[in-house]
C-alpha cells in the first residue's frame, strides 16, 4: 500500500495495520500537509478526511472506521440540554466520534468550548444545522480545530454561532486517528446582543412584542424596558447611527444600523440623545438616556427597543437581549473511571439519550451488561455498548470490572 508520508500526524505504535501506518506516517505533521494542500476543503476536518482519502486510507479498516464514525455520530446524536458540561476521553485503539443534538432559538448565540490535553492530537469540533432536506440533511455552520491554537499545555477550542431562526443543530467532536486524550466540553447559550439599558436586566422588561396597542389597531413592535429617567441607553451592537430625527410615536429616537447582521435597531422615548447621525459606535457606547417622549408622555420612563430585519420587518427582540444566568452543572461522576469497562448492577438499567433522569430512554439493559465508559456528565456516564450504541447511564447503576 502506498501512503503519503504526511497523511497523519506523529503516530504511536499500534498492532498490525496501525503499526505499519504509524511507522510510515511519522515524517511530518498534518499542519504542514493541510497548509500545503491546494484547493483544500473549507474546514480542517474536511481537509484531514481528504488527506486520508488521498493516501488511500479509506480503503483500510482503520480509515473506513474513522470516516464511518463521523457519519454515524452525526446521524444518531445524543441530546444536550444547555448549559451542559461533559468530560470525556478518546483512545488510539478505536476510531470514534461523538455528537450532540441541540435545540436553539432565534436571537441566541451558541458557544461550545473544548479544553483538550495539549496539542498531542488534532481535535475537530464542527457545528451543523439540521435542514430537513433528505438530500442534504446537514448544513455546516461553524468549526474549530487545534491547528488554529498556538502551542500550549492546554488547547482551548471555541465554536460560536449566532442563530437567526429557531432550529435543531448537531455538534460533532472527533479526534484524529491513533491518539489518546482527555477533554472537557462546555456548551451554553447567551443573547446575541448586549442589554440595551445600562444596569438593568430581565426584570425591567414589562411589555412584550406583539401585544395590542391603541385598542387593537396596531401591535407592539418591540419590548419596553423600564428604568429611572436619565439611565444610559447603550448600543447593543457595533454599528452606525442612521437617524436621530424625532417622530410622533417614538419621540426622541435613535436608529442604529447593525450592518453585520443586516438589521436596524430602534431606540424610542429617549429623554435626550448622546450621539449624532452618521456616528460609528461600539457595543456599550451611550446613545441617549431613558425618558418618556413621544406617545409615552403619560407612562413611566422606559426604553422602547425594536429590531427590524431586511425582508422580514419587525422581529421579536426578547431573545436577542434576554440575559442567561445559568451555568453548566458540575460533573459529579468519577472521571478517574473514564476509558474503562463496567457492568450494570441493577436488574434493569435505563440508558438515556441525555444525562438527565427524565430524558428519553434509548434502551433498557439487563444486569451485568458490559459498558464502555466514554465520558461523564452530571451524575451520569456516557457509555457505549458492544454493538456501538451510545447513551447515558446513572453512575450509581454501574460497577467497574476490576472492582
């Protein structure tokens, strides 16, 4: 078999075929391969997969397993309820990938952060949106890989994506071939935009999008955020002040153009302005001050905040600014057990799609079923059965083989 000397990064001895591959492929690391490839696919994962194919490794059992693991993880993901934290391991002895199915809402920014043990292995983190199209069921949205991380003891990879419509997404994690390692994965959401009134929070929002106005003759095209008169109103995004001209309904207003997202941000009922037309502002810059000008003269001082998107008109701004204060739960299961085999101890144990006790059951497994411990999340282990089925079981429901 002819193999490119640059196809895989430094190897470690591995039985039979893997030993031959490792001895052949030590000449150079993947960074030199990927950076020298012409017309390379867009992501580091795709470039690595292409390098396996170019080297003829997709015809080997090891190469086929790696590519098949990518596809099977994507098509049969586990579930994640955000925020989430998981500690896991990968092994040189098997080509594995893991994927998590996530529901996201318009206006949220999703963030996944992976801490891996140094850069001894390439780790690929890719986010896909489920399209519902049977011919192209997944659309790639974001990625990160350890090639982009400067040399350090700990590699921190971050994938971020701003969600412009409600949808289902899949985050896939896969290391390169022939590597051992441990990682911590954190997944969370935050609002896409900053909060528009300085020092205020979710409790100050008292009137929502779509409620009736003027006896039902019109709908409220924003949210109202109440605060004392004179409280600074701030830019929620970088942009350009498009207009500060007053109008009958809004009184003293600011129209801010958010060019990066193709939308206009509307601030109304200001007591006074702090910017001029054409001015460039950054997130957090003061645009004006809370008041009750325009048709709000009989109400308490507040900011009317709206978002208008090209081709859609007004959209609900709540999730774009609503603060998220929750933190990922701690990992309570014993992470020293990762990478080991275990047996179920109960007469029947539930293997679930996610680590929570109320999550959907993938399978019910009898006592003394062999499990391979792949990760830990909360009080559960992420496991894999002999037939490759993944899921989560309670840490209390397993006994380790050596005990």
